[in-house]
């Protein structure tokens, strides 16, 4: 019996969503900023069914991403494949202000690592001296989202100090990558 058939045995056809259209609302946050993936959407109707689904997933080593009303702002309930997350933030800095920017970025490094990032680097573009790229590495998508929940008022003040160095009409470009294993 396949894993999906085992799920169906617990929750029945009504408690199992397998088609792409039916799964879509559960695989994206309400702002549609994050799109996840899942083998199935399981909607247990009773506490007993929840317990059975959890036991089955534990026995089969299948990850569970619980979801409530899907109203969160961080995408934490959006299921993702597990893998390291690399985030880049591209800043354009006036070269005359670079030494002060470096000091703020060293404080940023300490803050990012204390929030749970496992790696941090500041890259300087040799061909474009005003361009700096901050690179942050999180162990997983879940850890990436948790880091945002750990942000303090001083982290937000540090963010404003970083942004004050950025020149140009657009905000710094943020890109998120998931490392495929």
C-alpha cells in the first residue's frame, strides 16, 4: 500500500486533496509571495484522525507542515523542500561612505549569526565598486523564517542604518535561493 493510500485509509477521500488546483491554496501564503510543494494535503476531521496521520507520517519519515488559517505574514506555514537557504541582499553604496558601511555590516553579521544564520559574508563587486552583496545562509527554509521571528527592535534599527547607506530609487534587491541536494 502506498503512503497516499495509507493516508486515504485514515481520512477517507474527503480528507485528502491531491489535485493541483485543490492543493494550490494550501501551498501558497495569502499574499502569494511563497509557493511550496507537498505530496498531499491532508484534512483530518477528528482529533483521532490527526493523531493517526501524525503517527503514520512519523513511521514513514514524512515531514508535516501544519497550517492554520493561512493568514501569517512570513510564509512559515508554506511547505518547502528541505535544503539550505542562501539569501543575497544587493546594496549600492557611495564609495566615499564605504568604511562606515563596513562597520554597520560587521554589526549586521553579528546580528544575523545570533539570530540563527549559519553563514554570512559581505561581497564587494570589483567591477562595480559601489555594489556590495550581503550573503546569508540559513540551514533550512524553516530556520530562515524563524530568524525573522527572532528580530528585535535593535535589529530593526540596524536594518534602518543599513538602508540609510543604500543609494538609488529602488530598495536593495533581495534574492532567496534553496540549495538543491
